């Protein structure tokens, strides 16, 4: 199951609230459709949202027109000009088309690794602490696949940000594979 998720997303929101952090949630349209109440809660709590396609498509594996149509379908539910391509993959043609439509494409510089079954929560946390810098864009996943690790990583990482004096938002997205 992918986000917004009825169990994982509220947990993430609770953790963000504890440290007064704001995040950008890159949402999958199909999940927004199924969990619109959770999606609405994101804005109510002051977080930003972005488009992450309707079906979590990989632009390298789908024809340009069908990929762009999938983004348009998601945009019918997600009112944002922020776009994060699933898997961090985007073709130059898709990128050019999206920029013409006024989208800002957002990637990251720190990938938490919370989705990777080969990694432990401790290794993910150490990676985050080692690589976070002022202005970093950090990706987390609020999905069932990442949930066990998130329960360990987020409280410890947010405490780390607090003790290190970081005041920036944490960037997250709501997809998994």
C-alpha cells in the first residue's frame, strides 16, 4: 500500500508536530483518491503537497504522453506545481514538458533508505546524520514497507535535527514500490 497511508501518515504527522517541523508530501493520486481525509489533513496541519504521479510510474518505462497524462490525472486531486518523479527518474522530454506547464521538479540530496529491506534502521539513521547539511532535501516514505524503520528513524532523526540546531523543513514523499 502506498501513501497517503491511513496508519503511517498520521504517525509521520505526529512526529513532525512534536518538533514543529513542516514537510512536503509528494503524493500519489490513486492514494489521495482512496484516503482523501488523510490528504486533507496534510494541508490543515500546514504541510505542503506535491505531485508524485497517479500510479507511481517510472518515466523511463512509460511513453511520454501516457506518463504526462498520469501526472495530469494526479493534478486533478493534488493542487500543486511541485513534482517529484518516482524512483528519481525523469526523461528530458518529460522534464521539458513539465517545466513548460509551470512545474518545479524536486529531487533530493539525502535518501533515507527507509524503503530498502537490506538496510537496518540504524544504518539509515547513521546515513541521515552523516549526510544532512543546511538546505538538504531528505526523502522518507510513509508506506507500510518503510513503517517499521520509520518508527525508529523519525524520532531519533528529528531529535538529532533539534539538537544540531536545524530549523529547516524535512522533505518527505509518500510512495513506495
